[in-house]
């Protein structure tokens, strides 16, 4: 009997929802395994510095290809995998966060979670779980969360995005090593609408001008 079958059987015998949970975790692993393995292979030849600054999360991080130029002199490295949700980073944290012992984590995710049907409460619960996992293993690590932002493509999610941001801000008030970085108002005009020049042609991701503003927001948190 294969290991996967044994896992499903064991969970089924012990928990009513065992099969569903196992399938969910195995599905997550299968979906992102190539990306994570690619990171691990690269680490063999060129491992990131211990105590560095790890940027991780969904496509905002994946597409941030100018980290070294944006933060000169700082030991930044990128472990973003686009399209991911918060729970995906939690799942792979033992492989692509904990071994690095980063001094600072800069994390962004949550939009894909909402787009997939998660509630703001679920997103905050997942974020809290990730923070707790990291600090259980790396209690001195500073965890910086880049907030969700409105966009033309996901206008329908604006209220949910605001609720997630409010929840993340509340978490930062009770955890001195969790920091909230607000990019929501960075991308909006006086009327609260997304500024077109700060978005790429897909009306979802940041443009070069948008990333320049994001650098200004994030930089003070890396210098502390």
C-alpha cells in the first residue's frame, strides 16, 4: 500500500474529516512542489544568508525582481511563488522559511485567498497561524505583512480586502514582532480609486511606478 493511501486511511480512522484534510494538504503539496524544489535546488549552490531578509508570498513578491537593487546593502532574497495563498506558505514554511532563520520576513498574500472564496475571517486566521508557526521556531524574527490593495480587476473584493487589512492591523497591536505595512492607500487617489499608473496592464499587479512606491513603504521596516 502506498504511503499516500496509508495516510488517508489513518486520518479517516481517527478524524471524520481526515480524507478531506489529507487531500487538501496533498493537493497543496502537488501544486507547488516544483516551485519549492527549485528553491531548494538553488539553495544548494547559492544558499541565502542566515539572518537575511526573506520576501515571500504570492505574485506581488514573485514579480518583485529588483529586490537587490531596491534595497542595496541589505541581505534580501526572494521566495515568492505566484498564485499562492497564505496556507500554501504555511504548508511549506518548514522548507523555505525555517531553515533560513531570517532576521526579517516580508510577506504578502491574501488576495488570492479571497478570490478563491475565503472569508476575511478565514484569511486572518490563516495569517495568524503562519505568524505563530514562524515565531514558535524563530521567536526573534520580525514578521512584516504588506497589506492587500484594491485593484480594478478585483474591485468586487474591496470590502473584504479592507476587513483583512483591519484584522492584520489588529494583530500587529498585540504582537511586537508583527508589523503591518499599509499599501492600500498607496495605490488610491483622493476619491479612493486605484491609480492606473501604479498598475500593470492586467489591472491587478503593480507597475514599475507602483513598486517604487512600495520600496519606500517597506524600506523603513528593514532598517530597524
